[in-house]
């Protein structure tokens, strides 16, 4: 019981800090401070097409994903249009199975994939925070890429 309470407290702390504290955002994109929010259950997937209008740190994509159920959550970030751009995927997963940070990067044309084990039969829920961005010295913005979430 204490273990479940500690995970619930950790979950609430992450959600509160992610949604409440101010993030750095450029003046022309005030909505970039708020993360996108998704809810997934086992057997579902989402494809999100992202257009980034400025370089990091002025603009990056953030997503908070609540997972209801247990199993493997898969995160894929894909950019295939321009060569030489740096694509970055970072974040963490938290559930009764533990805390799983991840950080991946690569030059385009690239596909970055990460899998995180979420929940168990006794505690079937979890949370993912995902941050992704493109950085380029060679190409002009906007940059477009896709984020695929599957559970």
C-alpha cells in the first residue's frame, strides 16, 4: 500500500510541476509553454505531426501522456525531409514499474524509437513526459517531423 501511495505522490508531483511551473517560451509563441496532453489505453496509437517554427530553446514540443493500463509504450520520432538536421527525443516514464528516463538524438534522415514498460496488473497506470525538437545550422525553419505514440 505504501508503494502505491509513493507512486501516486510522485505522479501528482510530476503532473503539477509539468503543468504549473513556467517554461521558457518565445514571445511570439506563448502556447509553447504548455505541454500537449494525451490519454492512451492499451491497443491505441496516436500520430502527431509537429511543425517547429524556431530553433531550440525558443521552441520545442512537450507532451504529457497519461497511460491507463499496463504494457509497453512505444515512442517514435521521425524526420525524413531534410538532411543534416539534429533530431532530439527526451523525457521519462513513471509507473509502478519504476522511473525510466530516456534521451536519444540523431541526424536526419532518422527515426528514433524508445519503449517504456508501464504499470502492472496490480497498478495499471503510468505517465510519460516527452520533449522533442529539431536543431539545424544548415536549413531554415520551419521544421516538420512526426511523433508516434503506441500503447
